[in-house]
C-alpha cells in the first residue's frame, strides 16, 4: 500500500515537472521568436518596359526638344537610400520542438531549420526575408556568392546581393554608363540620364532650357545653335577656333588634329590616291590602267566658270574629247581638280567621286546628270561602308538624308536599284547602260 502511494506521488511529481518544463520551453520559444536579427531587405518591382510619353520633335539641321518634354522619373529602384547594414550576431538557435515529431511539421518547427538546406540551425544563424538561414546558405540567387552582412534584396522570394540587383535592374545612364540609383532621374527620347549628366555636349552647362541634338545624337544648349558646323564631322565649332578651307568650309580643332579627319599631307597624296584606285577596282570599277593627272587647287579655280554664288565645288573632272567632222576619234581625261587642305575622309570621297566620273566617261556610258552623280555618290557610299568607322557611318547617313534633287535623289535611286539587282555592281552598270529610265 505504501509503495503504491509513493509510486503515485512520484508520477504526480514527474507530471508536474513535465508540465513546468513544457511551460518554460514555450516561454523560451516565444522569447526567441520575438528576437529579430535580420538584414535589411525590401521587395521591389522590376522596371517597366514602358517609357514616359515624349513630345513631337521639331526637325531642323539639328533636332530641337522642348525642355518640358524631358520628364523627371521617380526611380523605383531607389531602395538603397537611408539603409543600415546590420551585422549578424552569434545567437543560439531556437530550441527544437520535439512534440508531435512523427506528425507533419508546423510553421513553428520549420523555424528551427535553415529554409534553404532544411538542416537544423547552428549556434550562428541569420533571420532575413522573414526566414532563417545558415550563414553559408544565405547566398545571392544570381551569383551564388555569400551575402553575409551586406545589403540584400528580395526578388521573387529569392535573395539578391546589391551588385547583382543593380546590374540586372537599375537603369543605366546613357552619358556615364553607370547605374542610376538616385531617387529621380531624367528620361530624354527613351534614354536615361542622371540629373547631373544631362548637360550640354559642348560647354557642359546643365540643360535647363530648349535642348538641341546634333547629327551624332549629342545634346547641346541653345547658345550653340547658331555656331558654324564643322564640314567634316558636322559638330558645332563653339569656341570660334576653326580652320578654313575652300569657300565657307572649315574644320573644328578635333578634326584638324585627328589622324582620321585631318588634311592629307602632300607627301602622302600619291600613295592614298593609288590605294583609292585599287579600292575602286575591288568595288567593280577598274581605273588603274588610266593615267589620270590629279591636281590640287583652291576654290577660285574650281568654281571660276560657275555662275551661281552658292556653288561650292570641291572636285572637278576635266574631260577631253577629240572629233573630226563631228565624229569622235578619241576621248580622255585631261585632269582631275581637287580642293586642297580638305579633311582626309572628304578628300578620299572626292577622289572616289571624280574617278567614277572618269570611269563613266572612259566607258562611254550615256547617263543623265542625276544618274551619273547618283552613281558617283553611290561608289563613295560603298567605299565608306568598308571603312567601318563612326565618321564613315555619319557620312553614309548624310547621303541618305541629302535633299538635293540631283545628288540626293540620284543616290537613293541608284542605291535602291543596286539592292533590287542583288547587290551586284556589274548588273547595276549593265542596267544603267541599257538606257532604261530609273523609276
């Protein structure tokens, strides 16, 4: 009997201790649940593909844009402002809940496990993005590098490190090519800019009034709009330092000193002309067998027979035709005149142009003025295409934009016909020789 009573007392004591243990353990779990040791994070929305509406652009020699059409955009990725970086601390993991171990895990039990590897947490752990992690499991979803105590971002329920997120989602400034992390930035013609990067290309002043854009796509302020244009690169000569050649033609300091754009030295002319003849031969016009004198002169001689004051010839092919009783017995080229001191790319185009005139004359092609000038412009275009430089690409665009009814329209018709005939120069010449009018 006494043994039974003693046994019952022992059971009651054990039951009491067990209940007390469960109660204390529950309190401890609650205490640890209240501890928030996490890294700063924020869910952000990836940038939309849509851009603010822009106003119609007025056309001129340069593009003009009203400053009111340059919107200031709030950066949806400005989540790094005023962020603190928290260091992880050595905190013991929450006690394991061994109750109902054979049943389905509850949310309370999952908190004892690393959300990535599902292994028990160690003496050091990280609570970030409302989940618990081993420090070695808290890695960037993109680069798989440890995030550690660095700032992180949650994107589609996955952690990203700051550098990967910036590279993938932050807009990039079109001027400095750096990510834009400012709260507000500018969008001009669907291009993003830091506020401080939207400045005049020439004087670097902030663009606060009417904005213009040159043929290179560079923005500049209103005070440079009436500055003269460089004949070679078409940029404005804004510091009044120009280098004239010909009539009303001048180069900017950059073109005057650049190896690609400066004038051709006298000692290099013959070598370059020989190379241009070979280039023209490779394009389908062999003029290498013709001994054609090329002489460099000034504007007065090139234009002395022209009545129009607006005529600015930079090259001329002087033809010689011998006949008896109105019957042709011999033809040839007396000489080609080239404007001296031209920028290199204009010099090469002019030589190609005049050599094409010589080739047409030598091969007895009876072309209209528009057809012949269009063909000469087109051979320049093919030569420019092989140069593969930004300046050559600019001069190619200018040929497409030329509004002259002879040179511009002639080029576009020859270019279109060339494409229709399978981009074959021999087929093009045969078609022109057939005397079928161009449409």
